[in-house]
C-alpha cells in the first residue's frame, strides 16, 4: 500500500495560497521599483533642466521663456512630491504583502513538515512489516528443516 497523506488537499491549497502571495509580493515590489525608477528619471531631468536654463540665460533666452521653464519645473517638483508620497504608500503595501507571504509560507511549511514526518513513520512501519515477513519466512524454513 502506497503512502497517502490525509491532508494532501489542504497542503495543495496552502501551496496555492503561498504562490498567490508570492506573486502579490513580486507585483508590489515591482510597483515600488518602477515608481522609484520614475522618480530617478525625474530627478535627472530636473538637474539637467536647471543646467540648461543657466546656459540658456547666457545665450539670450527671453524672460517669458525662463518664467515658463520655471513654472514647468515647479509642476514637476509637485509631481516629484506626489511620487515620493506614492512610493511610501507602495512600500507599506509591499511590507503588507511580504507579511502575508511569510504567513502563507509558515502555514504551508507546517503541513509540509507534517507530511514529511508522517511519510517517515509510514516508511519505518513498512520496513518493520518487511522485516517481520522476512523473519517469518526464515522461521518457517528453519522449522521445515527440523522435520
């Protein structure tokens, strides 16, 4: 008779939940990473913009153009603040997803450990049964030889 783990359906459910939580954590991490990347691009753009404005001023740019560039930079700074706020929110969601994944991992690991233990006990019992059979055969052969 082959080993059968009575809680196998529950183990499969826990494995599925763990996979779902891992995917959710991966998605949350990806969102944080993408938003941080957008922020880094924006910071580089703002730094380059400030340098080009000072060069444009020396090249004879009009005051209206400089004022418009300054207004655009102010809007980009507000967008930057929004991105930073969004990153903080996404980090919290990522931490929550990490906690949910760790919980799902622990719940699955408990069942997996139980399955391994039960399988080990089953295998030991199988070995004992086989040894008893070998012993019985040996005793029967010995008994027949005495006759």
